[in-house]
């Protein structure tokens, strides 16, 4: 059965999208949980691999670089793939690629080579990129356009449930033996190699479980792949025309806001375990600190539920984004200039205010994209490469001036997000300059 093209009747397609949302929404929401759980496991990997391979902060952040650079490379091609095979088949392909990446943790662990983990992370992230390019606009158009902010925030709340559970599971399995390896200078090379292989196998276990779950989801979406109620994105033969959408300030600045937001969020989550174990902060063990990272992501989950309720009550999305940007900036600076419990728990509390940022920026930026929503989504997902760039800059900064002062890097990112919220509040979506709305 062929998917119904959007061009024929925008109003009719919107109705059909809403009709198809009933059965489809729970499964699309499950995708948000799956990639949230998988993505945040990297926060546990960073301190483990840092100790396992005797890396500095900049080298350890290559884990995030290889993961998030996939968004930059894959996002626009992903939007082209979606235009040709549709949202549901695109989701199936994304799930399969993501599962392959998770399975590659096994040979990487057996080899005990850092580069093997980086390659597996890149492939896994490529699959997640395709999922995000498909699922974010899909859940926005499955129903009343006026409730798109609400639906996307609600789905992101389930994403946050995954990011809440991920660090706890990861810390229990990956960090249970700590992050401090034998001294390479005094340990025989064969003993050191055997240690790295043994500890690397602890890293692979959760990712093999994730792969099994992804395969189940892929089968479910494959079964429903021909549903006629799901609209088709507009075809883009070369992908290059997508960049023409950046002429719209609302989308262009939204792309930059996503870049900086993801970079700030990932920087804090990746470095938090190392930050909390410091004697002048909380002085915890690696496992205990890793489990506290769950509170950072759990705060995001709670915040998204609160944010969804406020948006449902028609609180302006731009105003809510402004409040959260001020909150994150203040908490990060407070943690940077303080010590002890104040420094530790103020940084953890940033998660609460991070909560609505990604879905709100995303939905604000794609307003008015109409039939080119998939292309706009591809550009926004490409901006998630901020999760590679900003953490690396933060890591280099930490190597030179320490972790506390390095937190000022994400603080600057949050300041721009506040500026974007003010801009978006004062500007209506330029629908006519893109294409006709759905």
C-alpha cells in the first residue's frame, strides 16, 4: 500500500495524521525511551574508558566526539532517505543500524582497543540520528498542530525516563570495579592488556541488552510499515536544497540553539562523575557518583512532565524556555564558584531546567516548515553535533584550568539559548516563505 502524499490536500493529511496517531504514538514514544537510555550510557563510559586507557579529559571526550559527529554527517542524508522510504521504514532502518552499533561493543571489548569503542559509538549514533530525524517531526504532526509542543515534550519525558535509568544501570554494571586501573608504569604489559580486556567486557553487557530491545522494536515498526495514515515527507533529490531553509532566522538560530544546548547538556553529564568524585566537591566513589548522574537526568524527566503540563495549559513555550535558560545559567555558575554539597547538587539540579529545552527549541524552530518539516528536522538533528564540539572544548578547558572553571563553557551556551527564547517570542513563524503548512 502506497503512503498518501502530502501535497494533495494539507488539511486532509493533517486529519489522517491525527487518525493514525492513536495506535502509533505509544510506539514512537518508545523510540524516545530507547535512544535516551542508549545515549546516556556514554556518560558512564567516559570515566570508565578514561581510566581504562589512561586518557586525559580531551582524549576521553573523543567518545562524545565520535558519537555526536554522526549527527553532523548523517542527518541530511537521513532526511533524504526518509523522503524516499517514508517515516516508518526509516525508523526500522535506524533501529537496525543502532542495534548493529550496540553489537559491535562485543568485538571492541574482546580486542580491548579504544578505537573499537569509538567506531561502535559512531555506528550506534548513526542509527539514532535516523530515528531522531524521523521521530521528532512525526510525533509533532501526529495530531493537532496546536498541541505539537505538548506532544513533543511528553515524548521527551519518556526519553528522560531512559536517561534517568541509564546512568544507574550503567554505574551498577560498568563502574562497579571503579575507574582507576593498575599503574601502567609498574604493571607488566600482558597483565595490563588482560585487565583492559576483562574490564572492557563489563562495558559490553548493557549494550547487548539494548540491541535485543531494538530488534523487537524494529519488528513492530516493520509490521506497521504500510499504514496509510502516516504522511509522507516531501522528496528532496539532492539534500542541498535543505540548507536553503537556513535563510529563515527562526530555523537558523534554532539550529545554533540546538547545537549549544546539546553541547552544554552533554558536557555536564559526561564530566559529572569525575566532578563529583573530587575531594573538594562530594568526594564519592566512581560508582556512587555515577549513580548520582541519574538524578541529573531524572530532574530532566520531572521537568518535562511539569513542562508538558504547563504547555498544555497554554503557557507560552518561549516564556518557559526563557525561565529555564536563566535557571541553568545560574546553577552552572553557582556550582563553578562553590564547593562541597552546594557545588555538587547545584550542578545536578541543572537537569531540572534542561528538561524542556530540546523539544521546545526543536518545535519552535520547525514551525512553518510545512511539507519540508523532514528537511528542517534534518538540519536540527545535524546541529546535535554540538554534543561533540562543546564537550571537547570543555574537556580541553578542564585539562588546562580545572573542571570547576571549565563549567563556564556550558554556561555561555545557556546564555545564547535565553537570547533565542526572546527572539522566538517576538517573531511569528514565516510559513509563506517556506511552504504551505500541513
